[in-house]
C-alpha cells in the first residue's frame, strides 16, 4: 500500500468513527461505497448499501448508545485496514451494557469503504 493511500485511509477511518459517535449518518455514509457490505453486529447477518446501513444504525441507536474509539490502526496488510477499538455500549437510560476491545477490519475500493467485518 502506498504511503499517501495509507494516510488517506487512516484519516477516513478516524473521521468515520468520529462522525459515527456524533451520530452524523450522512457524513459516515459519504465515506462508504453505495454498495457497502456491513456487519449487523446487533442482530446478526449483514446489511448492504447506504440505506441498509442507515436503517440498521437507526434501529440500533433506538435501543442502545454505542461509542467506539479507535485505539490502533494497522495498515501493514496490503488489502485490509485493521482497527482495534474501545467499544462502550450503554442502554438508552445510560446504563453500561458492555465495555470491550473489538477488532474491525476494513476493505476499501475506489478510496471508499467497501466492507467492514468484526472479529
């Protein structure tokens, strides 16, 4: 992976998490391909495309309040950006449901997020 590409991907990942935490759906979707393939970490399975991700997040945020902060962004693999995140999930009343470290794996295409997986 070229150095400029690494910087761009790192910036896009950091922006995506910041905008997700601020609940700016359109800003995050702008960083994704229109046909993005996204994990449904809450209900299982996958969602596809901007409208699939939007609908999933709206359902998710009606039930829980997730906050994810990147701890480490690994750009050493040529085809995948690995992001270790600190994930805190609260219910809508603010009660802690989980506090964990999770690994997110991103694939890009055309400079946009094409797929994300949770490991």
